């Protein structure tokens, strides 16, 4: 089970802004589910971050341990983005490729109560 709270594992995190939707200029593949986002369809832009490690002889000495480094923007379809927003708003972490399993686990936990 990958459903986690806190996201303090040091691996990194994602930012998903409800207002950061765009229209696909061409066909894009959703990073989460792998389905095609057709031209003109709405999609979310998800910013991915990781935490820097300080390496004494590094080529980039200005990156200190714990600095947030943007590693890219990923595109996800509107359906996956909406699911991810619901998961994140409840305080859970989101790792690419695990969203539907996490939503299913959350649903099972909530129906038991």
C-alpha cells in the first residue's frame, strides 16, 4: 500500500495548482495514466521538485542539502489531476503511477468506517 501522509521522506514532492490548467497544443501523454490528451483538451501542469544534496566537490556548489530543486513540469489529464487534487487536499502524498491505487485504498478505508 502506497497511501502515505506527510511526504517528509526527503525524496521530493509535486505541486499541483488548480489554476495551472492549460489547453493541449498537440497530443500529450498523461504522465499518470498514460492516456492521450487530445489537442485542445484541458490538462494540468504538475511541477516536480527534489531536495538537493550537498556534495563537497560538486559542480554546483551553490546547491545545499535540503534546497528545493525543480526537476520538471509533467502533464496530467484533467481526470488524473482532479483525483490528485482530492488526494493532496486530504493530506496524502502523490507519487506518479500510484494515484488510482491510492484512491481505491482511500475509498476502501472510508467505506469501512
